[in-house]
C-alpha cells in the first residue's frame, strides 16, 4: 500500500504541474502571440499587493513535493529488497540514484524560486531549460537502469515507459533552450508532464492494487524475509497479455492528454477572448458618425470665418 500511495502522490504532483503550465502558457500565448517566449515558471496572476506574496505559491508547492519525494527515496534505500537482480545492494544503489535525481530537481526548482523572487540568482530561461533537459535525461537513464535489474515483468514495462516519457521531456526542454518562441513545444512539455503523472498512477494501480493487476499475474513475495515487491507473471502468455494491456492503457492516457490539451486551449481562448472584447470601446454607429462629421464641419467653418 505504501508503494501505491507514493505513486498516487507522484501522479497528482506531476499532473497538476503539467496542467498549470499548460493553462498559463496558453493564456500567455493568446494574450501576446507576437511577443511570446517560453518561460520555465508562470506566477499566479494576482493584482493586489497582499496577493503578490502568493505569486510563487505553485513553485513553493513543487519544492515541497520534490523534498518529500527525495526523503521517500532516501528512506526506502535502507530497506532490504531481495527480489531484485543483485538483491538488496542493487536496490540501495538504484534508490539512491532516484533520490539524487529528485534532489537535482529540488535544487533546480529552488534556484528558479530565487530567480523569480529575488535578484540573488538571475537565471535566464534558456539556461534553465538546458539544465532541466540534462536532469530529465538523467531521470531517463536512472529509470532505464532500474528497469534492467527488475525481476517483475510489469515493473520493467512501467519503468521503460516512464524512461521514454522522461527522454521526451528532455528533448522538448532542449528545443526550448534553443528556440523559446515555439509555443507548440512548450505545450508538448506540459503534455509530457501530464502524461508522466497519469503513467505514475497507472504504475501504482497495475503493480500494487489487486483489482487492477492483470489476470495471471500476482505480487512477488520473498518467503524467507517476508518482503513483498511488485507484480510478476508466471506464464509467458500471461506476461504478453499484461504487457499488451499496459500498451493499451498508455494509448488511452495519451488520448486523454490530447483531449485535455484541446479543451484547455478552447476554454482559455474563450476566456481571454471575452476579456479582450470587453476592453474595447463600442464603435460609433453610422448615425453618430454622421452627426460628429457635421459638427466638426460647422466648427471648421466657424474657425475659418473668425480668421477671415
């Protein structure tokens, strides 16, 4: 159950971060498409002086979530896991690698907070995206390495998909570091974060919740030490069926993210468009325009007569 709770925590954090970035980036693009440039963080659009204190609230929450995730990975590295290839020592090293990547994300977010709220560490957006690309690539490497030592077939599949999504995020960050005016790439980065969050939820359900474990698979248990790990399929047919189910689930998550992108763009466009129209003054009607023209003509004639 602890594994599922952590996956649920990771899922909600990543999905919320991706959705927030998607909404803010779309809003920023629609308000000023000609001067658009991707930003690593969008502050909350508050106007009052009291609310300005909470402009960086999403960044504070992100730092808190990363710190909790780092502590979790650091703590579980001390637990035994004889069900991995290489047994407990390998588990400790892989857990510490994950904790190191989370700590790098924590430092990156903390530096972004200092850059946004103070003048102590002014980081340009292109440098931040380049650093984020490097950290996402490290996350891809760690997830791939973790998949290579798993004895659980489903865990291997889940880690491999997570590594692929991390490599996509790394590529998108690298493109934004070179071409920050590409709105579609910024939207793709937000979508990859949402997809990573949904896949974390799918991983937790497929590995730790009995109802969602595919037929023919079961949780692994080391009888000697009593350590329970993720899910394993005994028969080759059950393994292939479970992997096919995970592939289908991934496609469903991709379609869900696409639907979220379309709905978010439509809703934000409608909201920004309504505010734009409300800011414009009503154009004068033809009758009003004629009256104003006659009045200006009479005034000009009066001025001409006075000068004469």
